[in-house]
């Protein structure tokens, strides 16, 4: 099954600095390339903030997972995990 999220993710990864991009294993990039939805046209507008882009939620989740697994420093991981825990608590309160 081809995934639009993979198409968006690959476009998003193109904006990473090369040093960070190279931390992601080639096999993973190849997997996303093989399974992306090739006729889905998606482009990042560099004039808009990331949160203002029309990006699917699943794409953000995939990006965050890749960032945590391969790119983030220990302190970045701790900060991100703290934010995720806080968001989870907020979600439980509103349910």
C-alpha cells in the first residue's frame, strides 16, 4: 500500500541539515521512497511556519519518531518526552 504520509515525510526530511539527514539509516529512507504515494504532489512552502503547512498528523508522528530514534541528542529527547507526557496529561483531562 502506498502512503501519502511517506511522501510528505520525505519532503519534510529534505529540509533537514545534511548532517542530521545522514543520521537516518539509508534503509529507512529507501523504505519510505519505495512505499510513498508517487502521484501525490506535496511541497513545503518555505514562507510558512511548519505548523501552518497542510501536513497530515501521521506525518508529524513519523517525523517525531525518526527524530527521536536517530537525530535527537539526549537533552532534546528528554525535552520532547516531557512535552509528550504533558500533552498526554492534558488530553486525559479533556476527555
